[in-house]
C-alpha cells in the first residue's frame, strides 16, 4: 500500500511539491521564474497538441482532473494570481480571496468550452502578467499580501509559487502522455 501512495504522490506532484522560499529571491532567481511564467502558455499548448477528445478526457492520475480540466484550471488560477500581484502592488497588505478550484473546474466555462479558448486566454494573460512582473522594482518584491489559508506572503514567494505552478500542470500532461505512449 505504501508504494501505491507514493506512486500517486509522484503522479500528483511530477515536479515535486512547491517549497516556500524562506528569504528574498535574487534578481537572477526572479528573472528565471518570470521566464518560466512567460514560457508556460507555449509549453502547455505543446503538451496538449494533437490530443484527441478521448485523450483530453483522460485523468492525469487516478482520481485527478482530466487533461481538459487541467488546461482550463491554469488560466483560472493564473488570473487570480495576476490580480493578487496587482492588489499587493497597489494596496497595503491586502487580504486576498481564495476560491474553490475544484468547483470552478465543474462550471460550464470549463466543462463546455474548447481548450483552445483557455490556451488563448492564458497566452494573453501571461503577456500582460510578464510585463507587470518585469516592471516590479527590487524593493517592491518584499510587498506582502495575506492569504487566508497560507498566511502572509511576499511577492517573491508568490512568484516562486506560480513559476512552480505552471511547470507542475504542464508536467501533469507531459507525464501522462509519456506513460500512455501518446508522444
């Protein structure tokens, strides 16, 4: 049983779990994370390229979301993050709102929309988000926001989370493709 649990965890976290950075990031680390965020739309688009409707309806792991749900989730999540960055840059330690990502994945705009719409949304969103991220001054990376579930976090920590988040979900799709021989 322990091996099954470990295997499911490996499928759930194909790039490992996100670890919150304890201190301030360097300019080089920030630049690398922003580059990862900039690359996410193209990587996700390539990950789902040429998949059939049946393949898109396949869960990336037992009990997990389908590939289609993963594709729709990424812009949902990243829209929230984009707004969180803007709030933290314009307000003094704002408290952000959480959302039920599992319930969002069941709404009609996810369940009844072709993935191309979400891929286009993600590309446009990331274009604006990366412009914003590259404009943040060194001192503003220490600005904070209050997350009701995580606590107070800095923009450095939020950047780290979303650099990881894009890689995490792209790897859900690419690892499934590899396991299923869909390459």
